[in-house]
C-alpha cells in the first residue's frame, strides 16, 4: 500500500513529509507507476538516488519508486489531509527523477 511505502521513506532523517501515489504509465495507459513527492528538512541535500537506495535496502524491491520529486510543501485540505490528486495532476516534470532514465539499479534481495 502507499501507506507502507510512505512509512519506509518517512524513516529517513532528511524527510519532513512524503506522499506516495500512482501515476499513469507513459508506456501503458492502463498501468500505474509509483511516484513519491518528498519535502526535505531545511538544509537537507537529500538526493533522489539516496531515497531510492534507502528504500531498496529497507523494503521489498517493488517499493522503489519509478519517479521522485522534491517539493517545498504538501498540498493539504482544510482537515490537513494531503491532496494526492493535486500531486498526481502535476505529473512528471523536467525536475522529476526517473529511475528508468537513470543508472540506478534495483536489487532484489
């Protein structure tokens, strides 16, 4: 579940907030890819590769997100719930790290 992915990433000291959600795959419209949005703690230099490596070392390999984006603040509703639809609507941008376009390799333990 997305909650489980978020719980793993939330264990990183440099992560202030995280949201995991599915985003439509460019390759196959009927499929979704895992994307996470991360708010870093002030002064953090956390990289997408470090997040992916941490997830790969601390969770099942399929928890490693395809896309990682860093944002300044999570969009929230009046009740404080993260508005994942707003994040999903923003989609993949030029600032989004794409695991498949990088040299990162997921290891299956």
